[in-house]
């Protein structure tokens, strides 16, 4: 049986994950040297992607009059703290920034995988989760490719 409350809970968790992702990329942009214009542009596009995904999630649950989350998760805060530590040791290091971002993308993928496993969520919500996970996977893979190129370079 599909449960709107359970569905809203799962979608709100994904909204939090996207908030974390936005905050993580904002942090990365702030830490990057001015010369890394390419990464700043990429990270801005990933922020826009998460804003769009959040909007889709919010629209999906808004008709149910459930609270839409605008906070970050504890794990997201830990991720940003980890980025702070990493940046302390790796100023101006593109590879370190990309590794940090890939770590965040891994966390987003894990959250979406867990959301897909949830029982009793609506069929449209399950389809939305699968679609967004695919979009985020492409972003993850792009970050990973860039990181791998930095290893070689």
C-alpha cells in the first residue's frame, strides 16, 4: 500500500541531500583559485541542477501539505567539514577539490539508492527518484572523469 506520509518523508530527505549538495558546491567555489574558471562554471551548473531537482521534489509533495525541508542533513554538514579539512592541506589543488566533490556525489548516490529501496512510496515518486538518480549519476561520473585526469596530469 502506498503511503503519502512515507513518500513525503523520503522526498524531504532527498531535498535535504540536494541542499547539502548546493552548500558543498558553494563551498568548493569559494575555495577555488580565481584561475579555475572551468570548475567554477561546472560547480555553478551542478548547483543549478540541484535547485531544479529540489523544485521537482517540492512540487511533488506540495499538494499533500507536508513540510518541505530547507535544511541540510547532518551527514552533509560532516561532508562540508571534511572539505574544510581537505582544503587546509591542499590549497589550490584541483585534484583535492574534485576528490571532495566526488565524495559528496557518492553520498548523493547513496541517498538516492536508499530512497529507491523504500517500500510503500508512491509509484510516481519512485519514478521521480529513479530519474533524478540517473541525472546525478551523470554528474558524478563527470566529476570522477575530471578527478582522474588530474591524477594523470
